[in-house]
């Protein structure tokens, strides 16, 4: 027997997700609705001798969708064949904005869905200077009104017990105007088993996905015949419901002196100021990223040392051979490469969650929306974009906070253009290699080039977003419509769950893909097709009989890499990278850095017989690597491999290319689709190739 389905329905910022967490007690899972990238949160609760499936529907202001997320809400409620169609809807409101929640409740009931009404955040009623006549509200809604405080668990058990309630018959309060009656009668013939309001909704919707082509064509013919649009019908309903509900609210909700709102308004005079608002936000953003790096670095170093020790211990215990190497250098190193991201992700989402819980994130959205909207983004895109300066993995995950599906997708697609920390070792080496250590207008030329690369990342992200906003089509136009909530202290349980949800999602979702790709790259670099790989030491010794033990070891590693599958792949792609000014050795670097961009430096050190562990921040080791790279001759041109043309070409390639399997894995995890992941990889790498080609051909 199927579990009864309880759906939580409400506007954004009413504490619906906190209520969901309380009800399910974290017995929940997060995924996507089938075939689309809208997040689905589903949990269970055992009560009343039953197991209920609880669904946290995306936040919406009405059942007339303006985004794909809101379209999901309408489809779930209106389509009785939908697998998530609820047995009961819990409409969640909060004290300061009950009117909109009442309208949402009315629409749900008139669609024929049983619903109950909940006022959450009741602890704020007194603080907000409100008084509610619950008896009159229950009479008007024709249902019992429940009160909860998800922050401390008050009223949760009573609400769960109410899941067994089936509200009595609801009489529609929406009156369809006479001028639409003839069109409505024609539409009823298309849907003889539906209620009058359900049929009205079909006429008033732009697109109803669960109707067949014949029904959609019939609705279009009726609207064309009577010369009205879905916008007109939606406006008619919205005006009537708002007028009715505004009159009702006057006799049910009474406003007293609102001390909390007064304090919020005083704070907003500063935090939303046209100058100081931006100064404070960017200062706060700077502090957040400093904290992410400052707090995460020692933990990441500890994780790095822990896995290095674990790898050494395992290698010492196991007998030498392919299995030992696979376990230590492939599997354990791959797991270490996943776990090392956890501190950054956890700290970033801890800070973002606190901003959301206190109400400040809504102010950030308001401030930044006007600047980002021309590029097809919205105010909430600023957090992922700025986070991308640290690491694209947590940055892409931060885009979950963007409700509009198109804007969330575009944000995820362009965030990797932002210059992340992994690019920095490559930039340090290449800039030192090909840019003169001179001054220009009093500024160091090398520093100016580094700054230009960061600015280039921002421009690439914004321009790509603008292009993608023209390419990616949606039937829903995004509007910035939301209430600025009063400031309040964070719900720490909600913060804790949010941090756990993001970090565990990365570990167990994207981590599987990262680990698989890490092992594949290890195999390619650790095995070769002929005896030049397996007998590398003999070949090197024969050619260089006077080498010391350390020099021999480094030369053997370089020779093995050259004759590994990875080395032959590097030679195989040489015809493709030759127009960019690269040789096969750089080709190996491009392929190996797919594991992580910063691997390029270690790979080049191995290719040039310096060993993998080169610290580019160590002046002596950096100079050793630079001298080797400067002396390298490109066999295709007979000139230095690293000159101004090839160096700039390589810098630009890494500035644009998708050279990070962790980012690819998290994109697959967040979009639930290889389509967008592959498109992003092709788009970025294609752009990188074209820009690098133009730069090299112009400068050579």
C-alpha cells in the first residue's frame, strides 16, 4: 500500500524547509524531479500508525508559475496522475504575510486538493506587533488553523497528528466574471470530469505540461476565438482575490507597535543604502572568503598529511606491485582528493546559511539583482560567482539557492570561468617564465598580468552568461518578487542540516565520479604499451651511465611518463595542440591537469626530471623548474618551448578551459544531466582553444 503523501506548500521565507526538517527529523533525501533540474526534497515520518511521505515543494507565490520551480508546484497539485500528487497539502504561512498564504490556500482547495493551514514562526507574532483572531480565520478558511514554531519544535506533534484530517467541502470564493463564462463553458467540454476552477486554471495558464496536444490545441482555439490571453485571466483572478483578502485581513489580523520591524527598518537604512550597502556587502564577502581560506587551510593541510601518511603506511604494509600502487596512488589518493574539499565546502555553506537564516541574504539579492540581471543572472548569483574565486566546486553548489531554474543553470555554467585558487600555481610559473620582471607605470608588469587574468575571468563569466541567456529558452520570465524578512537569529539546527546536506551530497554524489576519473588517470600514467615503460630504468641507465641515484630516479620517472599511455596520449594530441604553440610534453600536462589544474606544475616537473613534489612558492624550487622550462626546445619549431607567444597562449587556455574533473563531477551532480555538463566542458574548452590559437598566431 502506498504511503500517504503530505506536501508542504508556501511562499519563500516562511520557514517551510525548517518545518520540513522538524517533521522528518532528517529522514529525508534530496534529488531532482524526473527529467528536470528542479530540486526535490522528500522525507518520511512515522505517526498515527502510518508512514507518511513528506514533500517540500519549491517556494511559490501563487499557482500561476513564473519559473520551472513554480511550474512543478502547479503540476504536482493539479495533475492527479502525478506520482507526487498529495493526499493532503499543508499550506505554511508566517505572521507578517498571511494574506498571500491565504490566496495560495484558496487556490489549492479550489483545485480539489485537501489542505490545512499552518502559521509558522508564531514566536514572532508578539515581536512583530500582531494579534490574530484565529476563530474568524478558521471560519473564513473552513479549516482548523495550526500554529508552529519550527525553530524550537513547538506545535510540530499536533501538526503531524493533523495529517489524518480531511477538511470538509470547500466553497469557492472566486467568482468568474460574466464575460468569460461562454469561453469557460466551451472549455468544460474538453474537461468534463474537472471542477469549474480547474478548467478556469487551464485557460489561465500559459502552458500545462500534463495535458495532451489535443487538449492544449483546444484551449488555444478557445482563447483565440474569444480574444483574451492567459495574462488577462491571471490578472483578473489576482485582483479579485487580493481585494477580497485585504478586506478580510482587516478584521482578523491587527497591527500594534512593531518593535522588531522598526529595528529592521533602521538596519536596512544602512544595509540597503545605495553606497554603504555595497561597501558593507563587499567587505562582508571579503571576510567570508578570508575565513574560508584561513579556517580551511590548516584542516586541508591536516587532511593532506593524513592521507599522505595513510598512503605511505599502506604502501609499506602491502607487497610492491600493481595492486599496491592502484590502492595507494589511485584509490587512496583519489579519496584524499575528494575529502580535501570538505573543509572549504562546509565553512562556506556555514557562513552562507547564517546569512540566509538572519535575513541578510535577501538584502544581498536586492542589492545585486539590478547589476546582474542584464546578463541573465539574478542577485543570488553573486555568491556562487564570488565563491568561484576560491573553488568552483562549492561555488556551483551554492547556486542551489537560486530559485529560477534558468538563472541557476546559467550561474552554474559560467561560474568556472572565475579564476579559482587551483589556477594560481600555473599562473605563477608561466608569468615568471614569459613576462619580464619589469615595471609599467610604476606597477610590476607580472602583477598586472595576474590581475588582468582575474579580470578576464569575471568578464568571461558575465559575457558567457549574457550569451547563454539568449540561447537557453524558457517559457517563464523571472521577476524579483520577495519580502525582506525581519532580521533574526539563525536556526542552528537548520544551519547544521544545510551544511551536512551540501558536504555529504558532494562526498557521496560527486565523489564517486571524481574517484573513478582519478583512478582512470592513474592507470593511464602508471602503465605503458611496451618495454620502454616496463624497462625504463635499463634504457635510462644505458643512455646515462654516470647519473647519481637521485638523478636516476627522476630520469626514470620522466622516461616512464613519456612512454606511458598518458605520454602517448600527449603525443597523440600534439597535432591538435601544435597550432597553439605546444609540444607533446605540454600535451601531457594538459591531459594530466584534468585531474586538477594545479597538477600541471607537478606533471611538468616530472616530465623535466625534477620529480612531482615541486613547491612553486619555494623560490629555489621555482627557479629550478623555471630554468628547466626555459631551456626546453620545442621540437616542432626549434625555438624555446616557453616563449612569449606560447606562454600567453597557455595562460589564456587555462584561464578559460574546463580542466577540472571535480567541477565536471559536481556539475553532473547538481544538474542531474550529462547534457549540460558536456555542453559546459565543450563550450569552455572550445573557447579556450580559439582564444589560445588567436593569441599564439598573433604573437609568434
